[in-house]
C-alpha cells in the first residue's frame, strides 16, 4: 500500500516497498526486474534502495514507462553468477 506525503519541495511523493525475486544475474551482465507498484507514473523520478542486496550487485537504473510498473535494472559486477533470492526494494517517487 502506497503512502503519499508532502516533501520539502511541496511536491507529492510516493513511498512504498515491494518484495521481488530478481532471479540469476550473470557475471558482467545486467538484468531488468519488473516491479508492480500501484501509483507509479512515467512522469516521475524514482529512487530505489535494497538494503539486503548482495555484494557485487548494484542498482544501475530505475524507470517507469507504463503506469503501475517500475523497471529496475540490476548489474552484476563480479566474476561469478549471483542469484540474490527474494528481497524487499524500497521506492521513493519524486
């Protein structure tokens, strides 16, 4: 469930969390993870954090091209494949 609040700029912001399993991310590659997030829109900027993300994985990009769906691109910067398993991603929309 999304929570709406007023930020420092007076612009409405979206704050929520989503649990997802990104699957295996191969060494030296990126993978896109589709997250269903009610309330996200293409005309906003999004910040995503993942406190439990494994070492050598990074959030490379996040964007919304379709209402209620956020695309999270994860990169594997190690020499081996990583299967991070299910975890919580925290989302802030500005």
